[in-house]
C-alpha cells in the first residue's frame, strides 16, 4: 500500500475543502472496502480524508421516516431497538452484512457511496425509496444508483445521512456467497405507508434494480403465494463461477418469497 | 511522521506511524505484540482480531492513525497475573487449536461474542458469529466446543 497524507476533519465543510485541495484524494469511512482495495494496489490516493471525525453516527426514528447518519456502523443499525420496530427489514439486513467484525467498522454511508453490485444496503435504499442526504443536496434513491460501483455523487460530495420512509411492512432475504458473505442474490420487499409495493434486487445484476413483475403480483396480494410461478428473466443478469444468470433469476423469486414471509 | 498515542492492554503507548500504517503493523512491529496475526490480504480471515474501544475489529483493516487515543486490547492483554483468561483456558482444555495461527483472533472474537450475547451460547449462534474467523486446521468442531465452554465459565 502506497503512503498518503491523512487528515480527519471535524466538519463536513472542512472535509470537502480538504478533498478539493488534494491531488488524488479519497474519503475513508469504515475502511472495509477502501483499505482492502488499497492493499491490493487497485488505488493509490495521495490523500485520505477520514470522515470518522464528523461523528455523524446515529439512528433517529420519527413517525414517518428514519434518518441514519452516514457514519453509523452496520452493528449500530442492526442493534437499534427503535429501528427494529419501525423498519425490521432494514435492521435485519444490517445484521446480515459480512461478519461481526466487519459490522463493527463498516458504515451505511460507505456502503452506499461504494454501491457494490452485491452489497446489501442498496436493496433497502431502493426498496424503500430512501433519500440520500449529501453535503450539497438530497438525492432520491431512484436517481442515486447509476450502475456498477457508480452513483450520482459528484467530485467531493459527501453522503451525510440516509432517510428511509417508515413502511407498513418490510423484509429482506439474501442468499450469501458463502466465501465473501456478499449477496449472490438479495431481495428487499416493502409495503409502503400508501399501500404501494416495492421490490429491489441486489447481487443479481450489474447494479441494484426493481423487479416490476414481482411488484405487480405483490400489489394485488402481499403474500409469498402470490409469487408462485412468477419468473424473472435471466437476460442481463450476472453469470460467474458462483452462479449462472438462470440460477440467479430463479433465486430472485425464491428470495422474494422468503422476504415476504419474513416481512413485518 | 505523525506520532500517535493509545492505550494498549491498559498501558499508555506512543509511536511514530505513516498514514498507511495499519493497526496490526503498529501492534506487531512497533510494540512487539506478535500475538495478533495476519493471515490474509482480503480482510476475511480474522487472525488479526483485537478489541478497539470494546469492540472486535480486524486490525489489518484499520489505520493505526485512525485509532489514535483508542483503548486497544490484544490477546496478550487477556491473561491476568499469570493465569489464562477463561476463554484461553477453554481452548486449551477442549483442544480448540492445532497449529494455533487462527487462535488469537478466534479467542478475541469469542470474548467479544460473550460480551454482546451473554454466557449461554448455542452451537448455531457460535458458528454463525465465527463467520469472520477462518481456521485451516481444526474443522471448527473443537473451536465451537471451546467457545461454548469458555463462555459459560466467563
Ligand atoms: C470480509 C468482508 C465481508 C463483507 N460482506 C459484506 C456483505 O455481506 N454485504 C455488504 O453489503 N457489504 C459487505 N462488505 C463491505 C462492507 O459492508 C463495507 O463496510 C462497505 O461496503 C463500505 O463501507 P465502509 O464504511 O467500510 O467504507 P470505506 O471502505 O471507508 O469507503 C468505501 C468507499 O466509499 C467512499 N465513501 C465512504 N464514505 C463516504 C461518504 N460518507 N461520502 C462519500 N463517499 C464515501 C470511500 O471514498 C470509498 O471509495 C464486506 C466487507 C468485508 C471486508
Ligand atoms: S489478516 Fe485481518 S482479516 Fe485476515
Ligand atoms: S488451528 Fe491452524 S488455522 Fe486454526
């Protein structure tokens, strides 16, 4: 790993300033994606701007929405009693990311900024229709995820918080890759306050996406049975040594059923 | 080079680090605490697990400089007055190791597990909680037995 300058500002504005000044800067949150990347020599930034000094961890549960600070660890999200009542599917998702040590350091802001096609949080953000708060603006999930490892974030923009609407019911089920623990297929289902149903899929394609055929079936009848015989097309899905596109397509319906069964 | 200080196993320590110095490098190379191991390059094996401010973390995936002023406990900090920690004793008693390379991380993970989930742990929970700790020798059977017994005696 190449050496770099290190700063840990206490304010968002100072972090943005430090990033703008850097020749080739990178933000650091929990480091559980970035540090392995640096160790493998896949990136060699001149400057690291550590966001942990912003101290913006915390889960605030309101009547209509839940706001989670970008620096909140997966363990803190999973452990929030209020969140477990308000959005059980989201708390469960966080508790299934990686392993206990990963959950002690990895953050929701880092995960959403990274947008790994097999990461868990993007499924909840798109499945619930979350809003990503940044140093400059508020971005709806619909516009935020723009493809593999790609987001609407620009230059030195920082994710500061994520706001999730409180749904009637939500559930998440993932088929983890047993070695990496990332999702081979993960499906988040939500029945929102207005009764509409959203289904978001991670791990299966080049980026998180909604499954309209499953949403239509569940909108009529929010039960696992309603998904019997509904197949998702394999075209465009990932095919690799772990699973073919056809297998992933099959898993989407299976995981969606489990997510609906688990939904509370 | 910036100088940092932190508490390690109850003692105040300080040293110079580069930005890129990992916590595990600081512990092993600067402080000579070689009980914490490095078993992979991908943050997956858990041989490097230590406690930072009371939480189990992979010290190969944290910058030393980001842990400045933290309270760190390593495997060397568990035994007290020449007496093994109950979890260490349980690994000895139940043959929870063969080559021993994964053992420091396993034990630090196990102690963290008990702190979070209590002393009564069933086999399923233990196996699930050890997903971040890889052992190439034992097949896990005796590790699970050791964690169960160690938890009960903590
Ligand atoms: C062994 C292992 C298993 C894992 N398993 C899973 C899994 O099952 N599911 C899963 O979803 N993930 C998994 N992960 C990834 C983990 O969740 C990471 O913590 C997460 O992807 C990145 O969060 P971080 O806080 O560690 O970010 P970092 O690694 O610090 O940063 C990631 C990227 O985001 C940028 N960034 C960070 N924070 C911000 C911000 N606030 N604003 C703008 N940019 C920012 C950084 O510059 C960097 O490019 C795993 C990781 C490991 C090591
Ligand atoms: S050396 Fe830290 S996880 Fe393998
Ligand atoms: S005892 Fe050898 S790796 Fe676990």
